[in-house]
C-alpha cells in the first residue's frame, strides 16, 4: 500500500492541489501542517533528503522517496514517472 507524507501550510493553494492529486491517485497520506514550524521543517527535510535550499510547501514524500513540491508531483504524474514509485 502506498504511503505519502505531505508538509503543508494552511493557506497554500498548491498544498490543496497536491492533496487533491494524491486522493485522485488513491494514495494515503499523512499531512503535517507547518504553520508553526516552517523553518524547522525546511531544515529537517533539507538535511534528511540531502536537498539544500528547501523553502516551499508542499513538500511531498511517497513511499520514502522524496518527490518535492506540487510541480514536481504533477510532472512525475504526467510523465508516468510516478508509476515507478507507486506500488
């Protein structure tokens, strides 16, 4: 079963779009709202996934694979590269 983690901010329209796409793909996800911990989230993800400069939301991880933001998710979906990550 696929599992995703999505880091969001309450007022982010791209976060809403990302969650909508994940739901459409029937990918279960855990949402972590970063309204009170945005800088900490950026630093932690930058270190954990060796991706310096993370400074936006959403940040999406699927099946322990770092995807990136909404544009990255949408691109992977449209080019079928997301199929390689989804079981």
